[in-house]
C-alpha cells in the first residue's frame, strides 16, 4: 500500500462539493491516479478517524490548452466521493481558521 498522503492529494472544495458535504455527508478528494477504492477507504479512515460507508471514483480527463499556435494537454486526474457512515462526525478542513 502507498503512503496515506500519497493516496489522498487534497480535498476538493467547490460549491458543488460543499453542498454535497452539508446535505448528504459525502466528502470529495483528489486522489492518486493509481489508487483503488480500498486504499482510499483506509486512507480516509486513518487520516480523519471516521468510518467510511462507500467510495465512488471518477477519472477526470485533462483539458487541451493552447498558447498561440502550440497545443498542450493537462494531465488526467482522479477524484473520489467518500460517503461517511450515519452518525459520524463530519470532516472539517478549516477547523483552525
């Protein structure tokens, strides 16, 4: 298994994911492209001390960008939607602020 900090790259904090977190208890993370659902589940449980009910993953394809006449492509990345079990405390990313 990879290091826990290699599996979970960062939390995704957008309007859509904030609403998901508040309404349904689903938290969204950017994860390593090669990580699997069991690895993501273990990493979230170990890092945040919560019980995970379900993990859904989506591969996001990188956008094609251009600068002048040259084209480039951003890398593909993976995001994970983690559903917490009923009764678990919600994960707060900005507790110190």
